[in-house]
C-alpha cells in the first residue's frame, strides 16, 4: 500500500496547487466563493492517479501475455504460413497466474473503473511481446511441459521488470500518460510485484488504507486550518531570509513539519524532520534540505525548551 512518504508528497502537491490557485486568482476567490476549490477533492485526485497507474501497469502485463494467442492467429492466417507460423507456442496466453488476475473481482472492477483498455497501446504491446518471444527466458518458459506454479509467476514478473520497466519506449509511454510516474513509479512497481506474487491479495480500489487516508486528510486539513498558528512560529526565524526568495515548496514543507510537531502525537519529531529534509532535497532547490532542516530543528528545540511539545489533536484546539 501507499507509504507515509507518498502520502506526504500528495499532501504537499495538494497544498502547492492550492497556493498556486490562490496566487493566480488573488481576491477573485473571495469575491466569488463558488469558484473555491475543495482541497480534499484535489487530494483524492492524486490518490486516483496512483490507482490508475497501478491498474494500467497490471493491464499491460496481461495484454502482453494474451498477445501470444493473437500472434498465433495472425501468423496462421498468412497467405503462405510457414511451419513455425502454424505452430506458435501459446502457453503464455493460458498462464495460470494470468488467469487468476483476469478472474479477480477486484481486477475486473479496476478495468471497469479505470478503463486502461481505452489507451492507444496496441502497437507497443505487439512490439514488446515479439521482443519477449525472442528472449532465452521466454524460450525456457515455453519449453517446460505442464504448468509449474513458480515459472508461471516468474514469466509475468520477467515481462514487467525486464520487458516493460527496462524498455525506454515503454517508460516514455508511461511518462506521457501519467504525470505522477516520477513520484509513484517505484512504489507502484512494488505493488505490482506483490500483486503478481499473489493475485487477489490487494484491493485495487483501495490502495490507500483507511488509516493512511485519515492521516492524509488530517494533515492536509490541519495545515490549512492552523496556517496562521504555524506561520507565527516560522516567520520569526526568517529574519535573515528574503521571503520573496523562499521557495513556495519550502514554506509548505515547513508548515507540514510544524503541524506534525504540534498535532500528530504518534510521529516522533526526528522522523518528521528527516522526512521533510528528504522531500525538500528531492522536490525543491539544492539548498532547500539544509534550509528546511535548520528552521524545523530550531522550532523543535524551542518547543522542547519551553516544554510545549505536548501534541494534541488539532480538532481539540
């Protein structure tokens, strides 16, 4: 399932979107309340994109595997088919792990909801299948008589890790379809491998657990509701910095960090600081990690010194 790190990234992106829209709209948002944006809807859209990416990757694996039958039919229908054309091995199309996926109710629902089949990818599926069919690993798989559970699973894992993820044309295709690939690629790939190991083990409609969904919503809403309180702690530490030159993401990450200090009692402050240092390094400027570290560490030390590190649920304040 989605990690807390990914949750923080999506909350950060949601807050950044809100900040950008607020700056673009200026006072118009206040003058026209009907134009305001629901933060939770933006957050949910980020979660939906992660789910859609997962569905699409699984779909692509199944389509490459099922193309064995299509290839056999096309080759047999040639005007002058060769002996090889008439005897294409279609073992892969009947792969037991493949059919466990295709018969999984959660997968059927994912296809119905996310509609991965609507993407224009037939030529790429064909190309990757033909490349697969030429590999020693595929030849070894088709040479095994009967259905070996281990090899049935491993050939699908090979398709995903070596034929798809290692293929530049495929990764370019994914990057064009999914703007969240850079953020979610590694995490979603791990989920795909887990699903291949045990089809039916994941609820593909709920890749965010209830606990993490609650964490995401609370973190987002608390940053919004407690912004003035949090900024009251951040501003005094910006005296030597030009506010105009502080990256928007840095400000958002610091707000999120201070919110966790004050209102999320199960998260150790050290974990919070390290998480936001890493996010600042990855998503903001080269100097952001050090900057965010300095501000958050300073605020944390003062809270401890003044005996104010008594975290409470923000709703109680």
